C-alpha cells in the first residue's frame, strides 16, 4: 500500500495533511509514505523530518502521487491535477462539496474515490476523525487573539496605583466548537463574556465556561438543532426577535466574535451595519464565517477593515494561522479515519459503514453522495 501526502496549493493554506508523527503511524499500519517536496515547510515541518520518520520525498506532485493507493491532503487535489492520480485511489481531504461541483466531477472523471472529511458524521466513534471540530477549536482560540491584537485596550480588569482599568466585554455569536473555545479563551484573558446561539442546549455549555447566555427562547428554539449537532436556519420572525436582542446587547460590547455557519448555505447575517454603528468607537468584530459570506454585513475576506469606528477582522482560513498545531490535529484525524480501513496489510473499505457512506463523494466514475443529489421540489 502506498500513501501520498501532497503540498497544498490554495491561497492562505499553510497546513499539511501528515506530520512526522503520523507518518510513523502510517508506516506501522503497512503503508509506504511519499511526501511531496516542501509539503510541510509552511507548518514548520521540513522534508528532513519526514525523511527521518521513514517517508520518501517526491520531487513534485506527479512523483509523490505515482502508484499511490491513498492520498492525504488538507484541501484536496485541484481538478486539473486529478488525472495524475491512480484510478481508484482514495483521497481524504476537505472538499467543500456544496460549492465545488466542477472539481468533484473532475475527481469522478479521473476515477478517484474521494472522501470529504467535513461530511464525517458526528457520532461517538467518529469523534477522533472530526476535522471540523479539531480545526474550529483552534479557530475559536485564534479569533480571540486576533481581536486582542486589534483592540486598543486591555482585556482583564487591572487595579493599579494610577487607577482601575475596567475589563473588556466580549460577545461570542454561535456557541459551537469555535464559539465555546472563544468563550473559554476570552475568560482566561479576563474579559466579561456573553454568548448567543439559536440552540437552547448551548446555554448550559456557555454558562459552564463562565459566560452569560443571551437568547430569545420560544417554541422554535426547541427544534433548532439538527441530528448532526448543527444549528438549523431559523424563521424570519425568530431572526427579527433575536436581532433586536442582539442589537441591544452588542451596543455594550467591546469585542464581538461571530462563528455561525449553516452547512451548504451562506452564513447567516448576524451583525447589520446599523448594529456596527451602535458599537463603541474602537470596538472590534472578528468574523470567522467571512469565507462563507460572513456573519457581519461589512466584513471582507482576507482584510481588516474599519467602518463607523469599528475594526472588522476577516482573516481567511484561520486554522491555517496556527499551521503547526492545526496540521497535527488534522493529520491525526486522517490517521483515525484510515486505520479501520486497513485489514491484514491491505485496504478494505466497508461501504456499508455509516462513516464511509456519509463521507464518500465520488466512486466508480460518479458523484455518489446522497447530500449532493438534486432534492425534490420544495425540499431544502
């Protein structure tokens, strides 16, 4: 069995899909591992570390992919490069399946068996494979640091001989994995933290981290979570009530961090321009959903902009801003995914397994995932 690790080619992507640590684990499973030249450089993992771990270094993409049965990548092969891979090879990566249909078709045409790691179901035995959680955790942490870097004041209360500095007020919008880590990080730095989410179940989690939960509670919130643990899109009536409460709360905040995402849909707009106008001069907004359309009306992908006296941070690919740690976690996720698929030194994918069924995107020349098939009229 041969496994290839390729160098990422997309803008703002510094991560790598295997580390020297996971290369050793893959070799122990029975793989020979080829790592494309300079694949780990941006994550502070030079080729020499991979070679010491037992990998061979491919001089280019074609060399790394030659005869590979499995391909590890963070964001997947580009469509034009899919033809370089062996027909039937399994690729494990994040694929953005709802928005990159042309690339998926290129995978199907090339005969790749492509798995979208973000489609791995949120079930107990798949927790160690959950790339969304591992990467979001770091993104929530980094969002607070990015906000602190732009904020012109201190976060904790400080009592000095010259007087007392009041603590900063931080609001986190969306209490998923990223949001909860942002709450915990802001609390550790001494801020007064509040948080909001459409899921009533998030209240206990927020309060356990020392945050104050802000939410309109009604009948609709009782069913605001999907079976997979994601937030559902709410009705226009609920959105209006929640927006009014948020607007009132936001005006008192120094920092807002938005994390709300809906799989397959544009990110919901949580902060309007009028809300930005109501915030104090010098306030900061960090929009972690900026690449999905943004939770903030004025955020711009890849930029820090200032509007109405408020700084709005829209860094792309925030996990990649902590490339060494995010790579380490991502690489372990992939190892946990592939390990059960190796039986007696050979690959043996169980296509009846829920994890395989839900994450498999292309197979035998076709796009096979149920979530990507056209829905009947009237369904979403």
